[in-house]
């Protein structure tokens, strides 16, 4: 055997011996490559929408309170004046819907009480010898939606009373949400006129209630009382409102009937004004007065 052949044999034997020692050694296994790990592990299942929403709720609830948060920027429900002293000192707008057509009628077919209206009870009105203008509860419904949805009411600066043609006086809580549909509104008014109050479902707070007359006993001492009338002197509200003392509340009597005399509050109002050169519906008059007062009182 040549010298070179012996060297090659020694090298081959040393390689075999080295592989054998590596195989029998107890060294820790080398970490697998990232690609190998990903290929061996199963892919996670896609979370459902409910799981995602629960995770979001838990993450928000587990967040610590930030001491640097400005509490004055957090939207909160306005605090309404409750005591007599608070009602006397808090400046606000008081709207009285006069001559509201809210009257119940017992149907001979269903044997249930319904709110009398000119659309469904034409024959009944004819038998009573009354006109359609005596059964227009939709006017009150439109006025309440305009008033209670206004930023002035959301800021806690509005109080609404309803004085019906049958001399019933209703106090409206500013927190109440009037039904959007007229049919549901009629059902609510029937329930109110028979039970004399409507309470909230989550507590004992009265949202609507029938109170004793007259309405003047609920007005603050420092209050400027006016009636909106088409026949009165026309004023521009942006020029008229600054003439009222700044610490006075404003009480506005608005007729919630289709037409008729506007002498319903002549005995206790300070003056009559007109806010437009055109005849306005009651709902438009409510909206126009609220918008002008929101600009004057800087309510956004």
C-alpha cells in the first residue's frame, strides 16, 4: 500500500469516528429554524366577531383612569333645577303650549280609549257637532319633538308645560323622549290622561305628569312672560332678546291649535310679540325661538 493510500484511509477513519462521537454525545439539540417551527405548528383559528368585541370591551374596561383627563370635556347629562330656590335662580326658557288638542274618546268597536284626532274620528266629530280643528293632537306632537330635540333642552335650559283645551295642565320632564311616530304618541297621551303620570322604566322619575292649575304658580319670580301672536308687533329676536334682563328667565306661551284667538294668556303675560312677517305653525315658532335663544345664550 502506498503512502498516499494510507493517509486517505486514516482521514476516512477519523471522519467516521468523529460522526460516531457526535451521535453519542448528549449536547442539547440545535434550535430549529423559524420556517421549520411555523410548518410544524398548526395555524390559529380566526376569532369570531363576538370574541373580538369581548376583547375590546375587556381592554377598555381594564384601562387605568388617566388623572390628566379633563372632566369638564366629558359629556354628561345636565343637572336640572329641582328645589324651589334652584328654579328661582336658574335662567331658562319656559314654553307653555296653550289650547293643546288632547282629548280621549272611547271607541264603540274596540271598547278602548283613543286619542281624538281628525284623521280617524271624522264621523265622531260630526256627531258631536265639532270641527276638525278641535282634534289636532299632531300639532302638540310636532312641537314637543322640536323643543325636546333642541340643543337648548339638551343643555338643561328648557322647561315645557302643556295646557290642554280641556284645562288639563301637563308638566314635561326635559329627559323624556317623545315617540317618533304619531300612533305611539297617541297611545302615550291616552295612558297619561287616564293614569295622570308616566314614570321611567328604570326608576321612579316622573317623565310626564298632570299637575294642578294655574301654570303661573310654577313660574319663577324673575321671569319675562310673552305670547307669540301674528297680530302683534313684529320684532327681530336678535334685537329683542338683549332688552330682557340677563338674570331673567323667559316664558313663552304658544298656541298649539290650528287657528283661533290668541287671548289664552292675556291675564298674566307682560307683552305680545310677533317673530315673523308670515303666519307660522306652532312647531316652526318653537324652533325659531329656540334657535335664536341658543345663539344669544351661546349654546352650541
